[in-house]
C-alpha cells in the first residue's frame, strides 16, 4: 500500500485548478443548458404536429422542476399559454358547470380552457390519482370533444355541452410513477407520447467542468446566494461526489444545491462562502440526523452488540452493512459480526438468515455464488466432509444484497482451515464464481461506520477496511477519515480478488504450493478427517454404530 492511498479515499480535483480560478468570470449556465436530451425533446415536442401530443419526463415530481420546464417553454413560445398545476382534482382540469332545472346557472372554466392552444404541465400523480378520468383527458389532448364536469349529478343538463381543445400535455414524474402509468394505458409508448429524462447528474471532465461551474453560478444568481471561492467549490464537488456515489460525477439537483448553499450562506453571514462554511454546514446536518447512528454506536461501545476491533478469531469476521430506517432521511453504516462454525456433515453450507426468512433473494444468491467458488477452489471430487453454518450475529431484521459474500467466504475458509481472522479489519465486497471481488453500494457509510467504532475503541494503526478495487471511484469519505488514513491511523485495502483479500485478513496466502496456504490447510484437514479420524465410509460407520449399540 502506497503512502498516497489516502488520495483514493476522496475526489481529487487538482486538474481543474485553472477552471476554478476562472469561476468568477464564467457565464451562468441554466439547468436546461446542461440537459441536451431533454432540450432536444422539448424542441421536437414544440414543433411536432399531429398525433404525439404528450411528453413524459422522468424527473423529480415537484413544482420546482415543473416551473423550470414552464420557463423553458415560455422562452421558446412567449405568445402561447403555458399552464402548470399542482392540483390532483380532475374537475379543476376539465372545469365545472352547475345546473338547475336542466339549465346551466354557473360555469367555472378548467385548466384545459386556460391552456387551450398551448401547454398544460401536470404531475404524474394527477393521472395516477384519477385513473378513471384518464381516457377523457387523453381524448381531450387528441382533439375529441369533451364536456365539463357537472358538480351536481342530481341536476342533469337537458342538452350536452362540449368543446374541442388544441393542447399539448407534459407529465413530470419519477420512474416509479411513470412505470405505473405504463400499466394505466398500454398506448403510452406506442407513439402517443414522446419521452425524455431530466438528468440529475453530470460527468465531470475537462470538457464539462466549466458547464458545471456555470451551473453553480446560475444557482447562486437565481436564488440570490453568496459567491463561492475555490475551496468552497471543491468542498461542494466532494459532497456532490458522495451524493452521486461517484468521484467522476456531480449532482444537478436544484434542491440539493440550494439547501446546502443556503445553510452555508447562514454560516458565512451572507458573505463569500468558503470551504469551512460548506464543511461546517455538512457536519451540522449530520449532527441533526445522527441520533440513530449514535445509538447504534453506543450499543457497540456498551457491549450490547459484540464487535471486536482487536485480536484474532477463527470463523469470525467484521462485515459492513448499511442501515435504512423508514422515516429517517439518510442511511448509515454499521459493522456486523459474521460467524461460521463447522461440524461433521454432508458438505451443506447453511445460510441461517435464509432459513429463518431473514435473508433476501440477493443475499441468498451471493451465498450460493460464494459456495460455488469455494468448492471450485478446493477442486474436490466429492462433497466436503464438513457442514457449515454462516450467520449474521445479533441481526434481527432482514438482510439483503450480496455485499457480504466476501466476508462470509472469509469466515467460512477461516473455520475450515482453523486460521484466525484479524478483527482489526472489516470486509465488504461481493464475489463471483471465479473469486473476483465485485463492487457494492454504500461504501462511504460502511467505512465510516467501522471507523467510528475503531476511533472510540482506540486506533492501533492496523485497523481498516478491505473493499473492492472497483469501488475506489465511489469514495468520498469524511475529511476526518481521510486524515486518519493519511496519518496511518486507519487503512483501506482495495482488492481485486479473493487471493488478495485473504493474506491481508488472515496473514496467509489463499492458495499455491505453500503448505501454509489456506487451501492447502483445508485440504490437509479433509485428508486427515478421511484417513485418520473417519477411516470408513459413511454407510460403514452407520452399520458399526448399530452393531456397537
């Protein structure tokens, strides 16, 4: 491990220094100027004639983005009516009439009337909340005559009134909502609608960095926020990399930028925002949201949940989990002790979580892949003479995902070989059937969860986390963790395969001609078991047991 490993734990933006220095003079770049796909879709939607009169946009379902779409349309069509609404009341769309003795005594025009010859922008929830009214709205958009809603069905009209509309409809909703609309009407993607997406992140490289910086200028100008210095931009981009879980991307979410910069503006008292203001705003936000993570940490420190950060244990490893609680705004990391015990058996590896219905399908898949790799690595021509039981200790809720499969594999081979595992090290990563370690999610939260436990128990200088090398691009650790890695208090070990992970964790090679290798040790135990401990076959042993009894 190089001395510069700490640089991998957080995004590095040194190559953009010249661009940061130009920030004050850069032109502002609006959200839609970063949205080439959506801008093209809107342009096509504006000019298209005939059948395709509905535009579905995948994006956050709120008034902020509907207003931005409206402003973009107004810029291109200043003379046309463009109406946006937050109502889910279908009568407000079609308008209402009130009748008495079969005659209309009052009439309230609907939004279709206001948007006639123009555009109506609605939430996807409007369609989902009024599925029975969708055929009528669809007909209105297609130009068929539509009647307003009689607000008193007990007083029907003697004559039907109807009106034709020339209108285009834009529906904004997230992917789940648009998926539900697919079920509502099979015609949605058969040519009736155009589709595009509001992209919520941007890849950061030498070609796009000035676009993103211009976007920051647009945000500060639109919402009357103080300017940013270079340090603040770097801190904001680092926080953004954590938000997107990718060092090469920055978010384009208007709400995320606005809320963070408004908090930083309070700390800067309306003056120039610097790095310290951004980091302090993030720390204060975490403090507000950290009651549950702190309680979880207290349980570990009080010994209620057993997590060891020193010493060695056979068949026990510190895995890493991400906890998501309904009603809590963020997920947080927490170490979990994964243990494995073995006993005489038919080679079955029992997944306790799955057997008690606390393990999800992805967790079960990861377990089976891990078992397949171990069997392949041992190159056995018959089942293992041992059975094993693998469990998440002190886990009382469902476990899912395959991110613990590397840790489970390590606990299994430790129990089989009787080589102990260093408890100073935690493990995360998925494995494939060839022993390659694959990327997993929630890396920042997982690493920081174990870091806090080590910090409170006392650093030894040898503690840290084994993680997939392919996950390095996702790291944007808190500055305190980065400093600890830089100072040698805490470590990260990126690995590509099981052969790289086992020597770090068990101080033994995984395989090879070396008699000390884990695979050699397991093979030796199997050989001893068959030749010395149980010289006869299983059937013979059963017969002898009956004879002796």
